[in-house]
C-alpha cells in the first residue's frame, strides 16, 4: 500500500498513483489533523497533490528525490508561514 495512515501522520511511499487519491481524501476526512511524511515517496500523482493542498496537510518530511522535493516545496506553503 502506498498510503499508510498512522496516529498523527499519513505516510505516502513509493509510487502514489491516481487510484489512491480517493482513499487519501477519505482517510484525511475521517481522521483530520494529520501531517504528511513523503520521505519515501518516489512519485506523487497530481490528484494526490490536489487532495493534500485542499486539505491543507502540513508536510513533515520531503521526498529524498531532489527534483520531486523541489517541485513539491514550490507549491506547498511551508509550515508556520
């Protein structure tokens, strides 16, 4: 599973495709107040990015892939800003 819901965080790992967006949305709506760990994420479909942005999910850890990290950091508001 590319999405793992934890107590206070959602972990997105590996390749998170479009088919995961609905599960991500449902999980965020059900639990609320979660942050995201993208440290092991290799690909994040734009649908999932939209869900994270719409839900205003704070990012705790960025992907290790520099290109993906820079792209995501350019569109997410930093924590505390």
